[in-house]
């Protein structure tokens, strides 16, 4: 298993990474159930498997956007045939949430964590990530 950090950024209360893992080991610790003391936005780019949040399982598809509240247990279950696993992750502290985020937080607490973006929205988001990576270097 080899993980290449294609991009990473860490500052006061925010961590951003774009990572590609080749020949992933589904038994590796990083894929086991875990939670964070931060909020997480996870965007899936490549691989085969499922994502579980608080016991609810979502099949991974390109364009899947996952948002977890702090303390929500989640994990990735890669299929044995997965040759590469690519994702973009943003983790941030509660103090960085904008005013009016209460609606989103309540939705997360009701386990509405996963959103499948349209091809147009996925392309837009991927372009935003690419712009972030280019300008933050």
C-alpha cells in the first residue's frame, strides 16, 4: 500500500488533503471505524467500496459528497479488487462554521450525511478543488 499526498494544507482549525492510495489494504487501520472532534467534508474520486456512517452504508461512486458532524462514527470498506483509492478531505473546527449553519447541523444529526452530486456539480466541485490546490501551493 502506498499513499501519495497530492495536496495538503493545515492552518488554525482547518485541514485539507487530496490523497491517492495505490494497492490499498482494506484491513489497514485508516479504513476502520473512527470519528473526529471536527467536522469533515469528504469527496470521493476513485475506487470501489462502501462508506458507512453511524451504521448506514452508502456505495461509493465518483461525485459522492459526505459531510460528518464531529463525533459521528464512519469508515470506508474498500472492495478487494480496488487498485486505487482517491479522495479529497476537508476537516474543520466548529468555530469556523458560518452563521446560519444550524440547519445543516440538524440535518447531519438526522444522519443525512451523503449526497450524490450531478455530473455538472461534481465537475464544478472538482474544478474548485483543483483551483484551491493550484493557488495554495
